[in-house]
């Protein structure tokens, strides 16, 4: 069913999904998806809207738990352990698998408090100095430090859209996650802000396993090394980004990439 | 990962996690406790009122068998249908007849402990069915307030003793008192009823509804559909929003200073009470109405305008019918609030002692919550039960109204 | 009953006008070459009907306000009225009795002296009733004829009717402003009269409250009109004790209901809270006086308090707090629900627990709305009357001990206006001054709260 390109290097998968199906009530939103997500690369999920790519992304840190009617079948492993097993702690999981949303959602607090929120609730910093250091480091990694270092006490909501999104990325980085999930992080941003986020993703690549959902094929081509194509709740094809875009094995992938539907 | 290695996978983190979950559980329990507290208070309140109130629907009565064949009272069935029937029977000495048989059956001491109006119950029975005059009939007649509290184990020791004595012979009992719903106020708790207050409430509510509903709906339509964006409109909106939150007693002061100055003859009249409450209810209806009108999607207006309907036609043919369930829900809730309101009516003198039900919008009246307030001030133990019973009646009315509002809301709630 | 008759008359005439105009419009329509009119016949009918009913309604409203005055004037001018006592209660009673008999509300007069007045009353009533009916008919006829004569086949009846409808709509919404003006005017007017007798400084800053309605209204003792103890009692009961109960319980209830409760529980609890909110305050007052106040007194006694009051501030405040819980809860519910889901998701995705999300993100984000809700709750509590009238005391007391008796502004308004004092007495007028202070304070609280809520809503839209 799913075509997985066979020329992928054998790497240690950070996360791996095995026959994952997701239901909303009786409706099957994701059908038997299996995929390995490596640490070394940026993985992009592409596909027409409503294909389930965002739903699948949310299963990776169990954010779909917040939707009462959602139900997941199958197995998703993080470092070899099923995150849906009964003993799994959701709080710890989400601290390890961070998420950045489609629309920037900074808390209505100061820039500093936005970043410090995660370390504070998880108790990752002892004392103000350490917290300051985490805030500075996270903002630097998110490429926002130079722009906001003089106004850390300003409200996070006062920043521009692109800055807000980088703030959200910095917020996710502050707890040192192992995986960062990004759900169409640039869809609400202008091209210049988008370019900055893409640069940032390239810089973070390698340090964290990154999964990005995008509806823009160009963006997938620019930022990712691995691409999975979703269609109608199924993963149709998965392989190197270059292969998917230049030499797709599946007709549906071909049609989507050449713009026959979308 | 750079300096810190997977900080969220350390044992320290897991220890902290335990504490965090404990805090989570405490917080959740706190929330549940808060809710349970409110529910417990509600249950306790309703429970107290019900326990006290059950007694309020009853009264202590004495048994008196009357042999009318010895009494020599004549009653023409046709005159018995007329208003003067009671007086006619009184003129024939019915009072003494009742007193005679009471002394015979219960003894002198007990016979002196009838409520002063007890014989009227006999008169009513005769008026309802004159044929009983041809034979013997058994009556349960209200005891005096003193004997009644004696029967409940309170009051003076003589009365308690007398009550115990009568109770041994089965001559005294606490019986269901249907008259509570059909009589009016009185000084004796054995004789009171709520019909007068209830009728006053109904008359007042009719006036309130007739004034507040049309004005409220029309104002809501104007503000939501036609009002230009200018200072006047802002001022109107500000007034309405503020009026909705102004303490009710202030409306009473307005009623006192304006309505009673204009119509000094109508003190205590339902029409003044209704006008005062209408001013208080109108903003509630306007706000509910505006929300209901706002919920009608613009596409419906556009559709009607596009086939050439005038703005007035659009609103009255399309928007208003669709918004009506929401407006009605808000109206019922506003009316329920008005029905339970006491303070403004206190200001405009609707606290009269009204022993006969009001016969019109202009005659002196009281309302049910005011009756509750007046009875709550009485010292006699019998009034405690009567007050609770009146509260039960009031709460039942409110429950029905609120239930209706919730039902309407659920039935017509639409997501466009 | 005469206004009711006039109203029925107006409606009947309106219907007649409606039918006549409709018939005429149909006649136009049949006569017109293409069988069409610019306006439907019904609009012609409504045009005429409105021209009949509206002026008549205006007249009836005016007439029912002035007619009773005219009637009593003419009765007083009659020779029989010469024997009446010159002033006061007796005179009014007799007039009322005579009026009741004349209108048929009472079978006979109680006071023999009033009997002579019945006949003049009856005469005056029928005289003015006749005038009322004649003028009503005249106005209806003039309005109807004027409107009817304007009907033409090309008459734009719809536009005219719609213009009238718009005017009615505008008029309806002006009632709100009129009410506000009416409240302000009546309060300000009487307050100024009060301040003519008692200095505002003594009133606002004096610490002794004990007006004597029986004292001579001339030269009232200003030192007895110090309202500070009332303000303190009001704040202590409504803004402190009640809020200590209502804020935590209401807020936590809202949080549990919106964030934790499953839908089945919510379906049961929400109506329960609505019932709690719908219980009339007189019932709460009775509950407080009958159950809570004695219980608090007994507990205080057993704990060794000396002479606790059975009308303690604590009893009134606690019950008032319970009354306010649903209000705070629903305001907090709305505010928390207005925080975008994205905030919650953002926090949960960081690995925050639900309670951490609530305490550190949702509540701070909803804070402006919650604070505004609390301000509205305070405004409601300090204006609440029946609970304090029934459970608190009338004795002014400047104390911080919740077990002592205290009085509030609303209690004193009721006490001053339901007493026997005459309307010109400073004690009576002080009720209006207290009402004015209460109105201004609640107005201020509401105004700030509403604008905070408005700004807050806009921030998330």
C-alpha cells in the first residue's frame, strides 16, 4: 500500500509509528500509517488539506488526547517505548516532544515569562540566574535574542507574527525537547517571516528531530530531507525529499506535486 | 543535547512529576468540592424549606359533628349561590350552632379554642351543598393559633395539656389544608392563605409583561438592526447595560418618586408595581433580544434584501421570527426574576395587609415574595411553616418558568 | 377602569379604520390599469390604523395622569367638601373612601362624614369620564379622517408606515435613557433637598447614624446623619464577607465545570447552579434569618464569644456569598471560555498539567474578565436588599467583628421609607441620599467592569 523508498540510509529512528489509525467517533481519520522519524533529518508531511497530516502529527505527542472523541490504534514508539502504553506519562512525553502550532500562540505574558514557563513548570532551573541563562540561550537558538533582548518584559503578544512564531519555537526549545513537531508553522506568516523560520529550522536540524507539516511543497522541498505524502488519511509515499519531488513512485504523488489537485 | 542532557528524563524530574500530579489532584478535588458545596447548599435550602413547608400546607383542626336537624337553620338553595349566603346563615345563628355542638362534643375549654372564623367553613360547606342541612355532618374546623402551637408541642403549658388531652380522644389532628391556596392574608396563621398574594403577583406580572416585552423587543430590534453608529446609540446602549446591573431597590426609589407622585391614588396597586418591575425587566429582555437577533446570520437578511424587501420587512418577516425563541427565553428569565423581586415593591408600598384578593389592577395588593417577607416577621410559630409553604409555591412557579426557558433554549438552539 | 375602556375604544376604532382603509385600497387596486399599487392594501390599512391608535394612546396616557387630579379638584370645590378636616391623614382617608364607594370598589362608607362626598365624587367621575370618551372619539375621528383622506392610488403608504415603525422603535429604545434620567433626577432632586437640611460633609464623613423620624424636621441634628457606619457595614457584608465566600467557590466551580467535568456532570450541575441563581433573594433572606443566623450565634457562643448578635454581619454575608456564587461562576466561565483554545493547547504541548495550565495560563489570560465579573458581583452584593433587611440589623455599628450586628445602606433605605416619617422629613429624604450614593457607586463599578469586559473581548476576537 504505502511506498517506502528503499534507498533510505538505515538510521536509528527517534520515533516510529506502526500501523497507526486514528478515529474521530466512528470516522477513520488516519488509516494504518507506519513511519520512522529519524533524528538527523527534518521530516515533512505534505498532502492536500484534510488528508490527516495534522491529525497524525498530533498523535505524536498525544495532543489529540484533548479531543474527547479521538481514539488511536496501533503503536507509536519514542526511543523504542510505546507512548500509548498505559504507564506512559503524558506530561513527560510532551516535555520530550514539543510542538509549534499553525497560528502563533504566545501566552499573554512577557517575552521572558513565555520562555521561562516550561522550565518553571518542569522545575528545570534552580534560581534566577539559571533561568535567565535558559531564556537567553533559547532566544538565541530561535534567532530572536537580538531583536528582543532589550524588551524581555514586553508582552509576547506585542511582537509581530513572525517574531511570535519564533518566540513559540524558543518556548518549545527551552525545555530541551528531543523532538519538535511543527504544524504548518508558516501558514499565518508573510514571506519574509517565513524565510526566517525556515532558516531557523535548518539551524535546529540535527539538534532535534523535527517534523513539519506543510501545505507548501516548495517549503517541504526547501527545509526537509525526508518527505511523507498523505492522502485521504493514508500515507501514500515516504522517502528522500529529493526523490519524492523528482521521481515519485506513486501516481497520486505525481499528480499532487504537479498540481493536478490540492 | 548541549550542556544539559535530556533534563526531562532525569530521576529528579520524575520525583518532581509525582509532586505535580499530587498538586493536580488536590486542585481538581478543590474544584469538585466547590461545586458540591453549592449543590449541598441548594439541597439544604430546599430541604429546610420543604420540611418546614409541609406543615404549612396543613393546619390543626378540631372535630365537630353537627346535627343540623336540631339546629333549625334553613337555607334556600337559590340564595346560597349568591354572595350574601354567609351573612344569611350568620343571621340565622349559625355561629351559635357551631359553638353549641363544639361544646357538646369537645368540652367548654376546647370549644373556646376555635379560630374566630371557624364557623365560616361550615357556612361555606352549607352554601356548597344545602342538602347537608337535612342531616348530620362531621366537620374538621381550624383550632386557634394558641391551641395549634400547643398541639405542635410549643406555646403555653395549658394549651399543650389541652391538646394532649384532645389528641388522646382523636378529636384534634393536623390535616391537609387546601384552603391555604385559596384564602388571603390574615392575622391568625391558622387562617392565612396565599391566593391574595398570588393573584397580586399575577396582576403585577401581567402589567410588567405588557410593558416590558414590547418595549424590550422593539428596543432590541432598533439597536441591533437600525441604530446608526453614533453617540446617541452609545448612550442608549450604556443606559441599558447599566440599568441591567442597577440594584433593584433603586427602581423602587424611582417608582416612589415618579409613579407614586403622578398617581398617588394607586399606592400598593399592581399597576404601579408592574410599571416599576417593567423598567427593571426591560433591560434584561433587550440584552437577551439583542443576542438572539445577533445570532440570526446575515445571509438571511441579505437574501431577503436581495429580493427587494424593505429593511422593515426584512426584520419583521425574517429576523424577528427566527430570533423569537431566544427573545422568549430571555423574557421568561427576566419575568422569573421580576416575580421573585421584593425590594422595589417594598419602596412603593406593596406591603399592605390585604385580606381580600385584589379585584383589579388598581386595587391595593401584595405579591407572593412580599407575603413571604411579611410573614417572616411574624413571631407566631405557625407562620414559620406558612412562610416556608409560601416559599415552596413561589419556588415551584420559578422552577416551572426557568424549566420552560431551559426547554425553549434547548429545543430552538440552532447553530447556523 | 376608565383608561382600560378608553384603550379598548382606541383599539376598536383602530380596527374600524384599518378595515375601511383596506377596502378603499382594494378599490384603488381594482381601478388601476395594471392591477397593482406601489404599496399593498395592508399598508394603507396600517397607515390609517396607526393614525387613529397612536394619538389616542398618547391622549389616554396623558388623561389617566391628569384626570384623577381634576376629579378631586372638582370634588373639593363642591360644598360638601367644606366640612372636611383641613389637612392630613383623615382628610385623605375620607376622600379615598368616598372615591371607593363612587367607583363601586367598596359597598359603603365607613366614616359617616365621607358619605356626603360620595355623590359629588360620582358626579365628577361621570363628568370627566364623559369628557374623556368624547375627546378620545374626537381625536380618533380626526386622526382617522386625516389619514383616510390622504390615501391615493399612488400614495406611498409603505414608506410612511415604515417611518412610523422606525419612530416607534426609536421611542422604545429611548425608554432606557428616560429611565436612567428618571432615576438620576428623582435621586438628585431629593438628595439636594436632604443636603439643604443636613450638610453633605456630616453625611459622608460622620460616624454616628441614628436619624429620629419623630424629631421635628426643622433644624435636624446633623450629627445623627453620619453614614460612614452604613458604608462600612455595606462593604463589610457585601464586598468582604460575601466575596470571601463567592470568589473562591465561584471561580473553582467555573474551573471545574469548564476544564474537568465530563459533559454528563455538566448537564446536571449547570441547571443546579442556575436554580441557585434563580432563588429569590427573599428566600435567601428567610433562610439566613431562620437557619444560618441562629446557627452562627450558637457556634459563636459555644466558642466562647461574648454576646454574639443573632443579626450578625457574618450570617448575612455568608448567605449573600452563596447567592453570588452562581453569578461569579458564570462570569468566570464566560471569561475562561473566551481564552482561545490555542493558549490551552500551547501550554499542554509544553507538558504542563491541566491545573498548571489553568493556574498559569488560563486564569491569568482571563483575569481582566474575571476581575470585571467580580466587580459586577460586588456591585450586586452591595445593592442587595432583602437578605440584609431580613438577616442584618438596623443598628449602625462601626466594627470589624463579623459576629456583631451591622446595618447597610439598603437596610436603612428600607427602614427610612417604610417608617411613619413624613415625606419632607430629613430622615425620609436621607433614604434618597443613600440611594444616590449607592447608585453612583454601582454605576461606577458597572461602568468600569463593562468597559474592561468589552476591551477584553475585543483583544481575543
